[in-house]
């Protein structure tokens, strides 16, 4: 073959290769645009709670881009939103399988995506499959051992099963404590721990909870909500355990509650909730501990109710004005 002929063949092949390359790129570009179009529509349907329409659009998205992790993930989330925990019907069971299949596919595409791993754990949690759910929640810790919020997520997971298995209560506590250890100067960790003890069943561990609330107050002494929480804790113990506590103990709990609630008001007089609980303390603790002074304490309770309504009205009006100002900006 002559040199001229060889050159011609080379140019022809190059032209064909370039044409194929640009055609392929164009096809990829068009597919990407179509995928993004359907993904955008799907997200809006998901946001509006129209999960069945969202499913159709996420499936169309994946036809044009079968490797889009977020499309698989939100396809799973759409099915999960339709799933009804505890309902054993063919339709509901089918929905759960489709949710898991979508999440598993997303996990295959990107095995280190924390959001996908959480979605898998959450779905198994809704199915009450503790073993599989725990596997994925612990995987989050392995991915980000220094992220404090991950310990809270896992702790809340164990908390949901704590009433069924004693060892899981210890696991929940260990996760809350681990979060505190990672950042001991952060008051939020103590708030989580207190909230856990305030919600234990069948009876909250009030004193353990208030211990962590006081630790939180030391770190955040100018936070009215902290003292409000202490006041609520002391009231709830005195009220819920009134049949087993002595009169002096109930009186002390009532006084501790009043002191904490007044401290909250001192820090933030515009915070309505402490006024409401002062009403409850005088009406449901002091009036019961001293029946001979009941009318006096009920009168005091009524005064705090009026104050609550007044402060709350101002708070609502302030919120309304702030919304109106935002509209005009």
C-alpha cells in the first residue's frame, strides 16, 4: 500500500474514532441531562410528600444514569415513607423489600456513603431487625469515629430497644458517655444524657437526669432552658412519685423546682414555659402537701397562669412581627 493510501486510511480511521467519541459524549451528555431532569422532578415530589410519583421519577432517573447514588437512596426513602411498620400484608412487605433493594444498590455503588448506611440501618430498624440495623449503625461509627453526633444516633437506636434487653441500656449509656468524653466542654452531650434518663421506662431516673442537667448548667450558666429543664425534672419527680415520697421530700422537690424555674425567668423573662410550670408546682405539689393552705397555693398558681398567658401572648406577637419583617426584606 502506498504511503499516500496509508495516510488516507489513518485519517479515515481517526475521523471515525473522533465521530464515535463525540457521539458517545453527546449521548452521555443527553442521558445526564435527562437523568437530572427526572431527578429534579422526583425531589420535588418527595419534598411534597407525593412518594408514589417520586418513585416513578427516581426510576426514570436511573434509566438514564444507573450509577446515581442519591437517586437509589431517595428511591429507597420514598418506599420507606410508604412503609407501615408492624403491618404484615403482601403490599407492605413488598414495599419494604423494594426500599431495601434500592438502599443496597446505593450501598454497592458507594459503600462509604454515610447517609446511605444510615438509611439501611433505619429501614432495618423499622422492620425490627435488630441485628442488621445494629450492623449498619455501628458501620457509621467505623467511618467517622471522631464525629460526636454519630454516637448520639447509635445511642438513640439502642435506646429504642433498651426496655426489651437490659444489656442494650448499658450500650445506650456508653454511647451517650462516649459523646461527652469526645467533647467534655460541650453542654449538648450532657443534655442528651439527661434526656435519656428522664425518659427511661417504666419510671424515669430523675436524679441521674438532674445530675447531668446540673453539669450542663455549670458549662452554660446563662441558658434559661437549662434551668427550666431542672425545674421540670424536680416537679415531675415530685408529681409522679407523690404516692411513695414523704411529705418533706415532696416539699423539697417543689422548692427546688421553684428555685430553678425562677432562675430561668431571671435569665430570660420573655421565656413563657417556666411560668406554666410554676403554676403546676403550686397547684399539684404545694397545695397537696399542705391541704390546709390549698386555697392560698391555688391562688398563687392562678397568678402564674395569668403571667404565662401574658408572656406567651407577647412571644407570639413578637414572632408574628418578625415574620412580617422578613417578608418585607
